[in-house]
């Protein structure tokens, strides 16, 4: 991970200037204390978790936009995106199954920013779900959704995210109903 950060810094793709942080030529990165981010999430989770998901989805699209022109193909874009996510502070992202041809992926996230929200009955990583869905949507150029099947906040050792095409969702599955369909029409 540090090699990646050093490569970005040496190539002037990551620059720290007074008042802003520039990544890949875009002044779009900022540091925020995890506690502050978690508090914002907790508020949105109570009010409207789908809105938090949509905000994450927009962030995933912006991530793709920021790096898409630096990569030569979707596979390279995905690899660069995963590397950037791993230095973002949201957790350690590991692709368990990353299948661009069939437009689906499974990620495990260790050290999730939400691991401290213990005692939840349901997964809480709505922003990360959206981030992954939005990023994959731009890579595949297909409508994508993401379901969190395991969450550290509910006692699991990792958070697990399944990303697939919107058309492939099992609309009768309980997690799909709770995480995607609750406030949306498919």
C-alpha cells in the first residue's frame, strides 16, 4: 500500500498543498476524522439509509471519473480503484470474485470504518455499498446494485458486498427488499 502512495506522490499524482489535496490531477480529496464520518453516517442511517447508498453511488461514479482516463482498460481501472479504496480509510478491500465479463463482484472489507458500530441487527455500510455499486456501474456501463451480506457491525469478522447487475437481483430476497427495494422501484 505504501509503495502505491509513494508512486502517486513521486509522479505528482498525489499532492498535498495548503488548503487542498489533489489526487490524479483532481482537487477532490479531503481528510475527515473517522468519528465525524461515522456520526454523519449514523444520522443518515436513521433518517434514510437509501439516501446514504445513493450518495455512496455518486462517490463511486466520481471515483471512476477521476481514474478512468488514467487506465487503459476496465480491468486496470478496477485495479487502480481498489488500490485507491485501500488507502481511503474506509477499510481494506479485497476482491473475492471480480468478474468483469459477467458483470459481478464480491468484496470483503476488513477494518471497516463501521466496525465500531457494534450491536446492529442489520448491515450498516450503505455508503460503501453505494460506492462499490457506482464504481462497478461505470466500469461495466450497466445498472448495478450492491447488497451487504455480512457486516462487522453485526458481529461478522468482515463486511461482504455482492455487486451485480440490477436485472440479476432476486427481488424476493430479504436483503434485496431491505437494502435496495425499500425506497426504490426496480
